[in-house]
C-alpha cells in the first residue's frame, strides 16, 4: 500500500507574514487535489491591497492565475505519487539515503530544516510545531524528511518556470540558496533522480511532467 500524505502548496514564511495569511491554498492527497477557492480569493485580495492597482492596474493579481499555478504544483505532486505507486515506492527514501552518503547526514538535515523554516507547513507556521519536531516526525506513515525533499525539488521547479515569474515572491528560494548545503543538496538530488526509471507506463501528461521534474 502506498501511503499518500497531504502535500501543501508552500508559501514562504516572509510572504505569509507580509500578507497576514495563514490558511491553506492548495493540497493534494494521493490522486485527490483540494482547492480552497475561498482562501485563494482572500489571499489575492490581501496581495492586491498591498499594490497600487488604481494607478498600476497591470499589477493586479487575479484569482484564476493563483489557482492555475497551484494546480500545476499539485499535479506535479500527483506525478510523484504515481511514480511511487507504479515504479518505486521508496524513491524519496532512496534519494535521502544517497544524500546522506554523499553529503553527510548533518549537512543534509541542516538544509532540510532550513527549508522547513523558510517554507513552513501549516503545522509549523500556524500550530506551533517546531522545525526540529516536524523534521523528525512522520505524516500519514511517511517520514517528513521525504516530504520536505519532494517539496524542495518542486520549489526548485517553480522557480525555474518562467510562467510563474509574476508570482516569484510567493516561493522565491534566493534566501534558501544562501544557506550552506542547500543548493548542493538540490543538485545532488536531481542528479540521483535522473538515474531512475521514467514514468513510461503513465499517461502523456504525467510523462511530460516527470521529464520536467527530473
């Protein structure tokens, strides 16, 4: 049985603080994608309230754009779920072991904790769970370190996507890359994952997404 923890659309702590927003926008659990349209509209309103859209209407954020961006992120999470379901259920665990062997456990854990602090899940941001507690914990029988590694890879992909550039402030990873070991972890992870089998048995959309991810 493949366990499917809830994967969130991560927004940086800095952005949540700036826009005073602590709700969930999008999440995925296995093959189900959840969209909180109400929260998305509130978030867009908070973003527009910080903009001078009267004089610069082109700066206005539209709910449809945020929803589309969130859907793409959650679809990619679904692609990873399909990979775990059809090809290798231990892919993230193997990637983490490879990282530990290549970089050392201490360095990898520093990078993972840095991500949790910069892009906290709601259990950390809103419910008071510490970064250390989350990193050491398990969600739906999946170690949180596996979840964080997947989120880091998708965050990298979001920052590389030119279609997302208008909303880069939401998931800008420039602060994260300043932290020791983080960039090296991402580069080694991608190198390791490139050696794994592709999603040849899934539909064409999943194949395209997997090629973008790996």
